[in-house]
């Protein structure tokens, strides 16, 4: 796949994208339809990167046109998103890339994240952010309660969020399968979890990312997927080193997963999920 920057006039800047090889691209009328679809995705990607970086699209284009390391990570993100139409998927990569635009020292980290997360499909990305969101929501709830009240209310609250009482997925070697396509996250954004969308970024203790006990039945319903599919998706995240084991029926977010969260921040995570 290649990308070409094209300035049409002083007011309009666009990205012209060609995707695939002669063996992949169909011929005839459908070829033009695919080209229009990929062009639309590329335009949305540019818009998403600019929004995540809080700058104008023209500024992103100019940074790419300089031909430095940022243009490399921008192109890596572009290659990933043109094969998927999912908004959460696109916004995840856009936020990764935008962090490199705001902080040139983060180029290597962003390149690493693009390579790792580029192996995943949209449902994997949604499961990952949903687990991060649940962990943050529980930590926020705990930090806003007196200790005595927290101890009394912790179990009912965990049941409400669907994060108590179920074993972690089976070994990933039993679960792998080709999972593709979009997944509704409407259940996850419903109810009390939506309260985290407008919160400011905070510093959390390392315990936030450990001992996350997930009620697979409730979690699957929130994601709108069969439990077996969610278990398989989580198994893939284990395989890729994004989720890790804990003792008993718990999972953790690994250093790689935390790096993804820290790169986009709590505000970025909320925008990825709630504005997609």
C-alpha cells in the first residue's frame, strides 16, 4: 500500500490512497467502489488524528510532508485503518499517532504500539478498552468512598459493573480463531460507566491494573457478543501480551496494555469509546 499527499489548491488538502496489490484489488466497476471506500477511510483517519492532536488537518499534512519519523508512523496507522471501517479501531490508531505528533520523543513507542495493535481486529480493541474502562471506573468509585462505606458497597458495585465472580478465559491455545467485524459497545457505555467519560485524567496506583475479576456472563452481554466469542477474544489478548494472568479468576493489564492506556490517557480512552 502507498499513500500520496496531494495539494489541490491553497484551501484544500487531501490524501490520495491506493491499497492492496494487483492480486487483491478486483477489476471492473467494483474497483472504483473500493477505491472510494478506502479514500473515505483515509480522510476520516486524517480528521481523527487532527482531532486527537487538537490541531487543524493542514498541520498534520504539513508534518507528514516534512518526511521525518512522524510521516512513517502516520503511514503505518494509515495502512492499518484502511482495512477496517470500525470507528473505535480507527480512533485508537489515530490517538496513538497523534501522541507522536505532540511528543516527537514518543515516536518509537508509537511505532511499537502500532505494530502490536495492528495484529488485532476491532473486537479485540473494544474488549481491551472495555476492560481498562471498567478498571478505572472501579478505582474511581473506591477513591470517592469512605473506607467503611466502600467495604460495605464494594460487592454490590462490582456486580453492577459485571466484574465479579467468573474465571479467566481458557488457555489461548484452545481459543484462537479468526474474529473480524464491528462489535456494539452500547451496553458498555450504558449506566454508571458513562460517568467516566467527562472525568479529568488522574494518577492511579499500580493496583488498578491487577486483580481485575470479570463476570464473563455480564461482560459478554455488555459487549453484545456470545460468551465464547468474548473468551476467545480475551485469549488472543493474552497471546499478544496485552492481558496477563493473576491468581484465581482474575486478569491483569500487562505493561504493554498500560503503555497503550498511558499513551492516549484517560481522556483519550473516553474519546475513543464514547465518541466513536
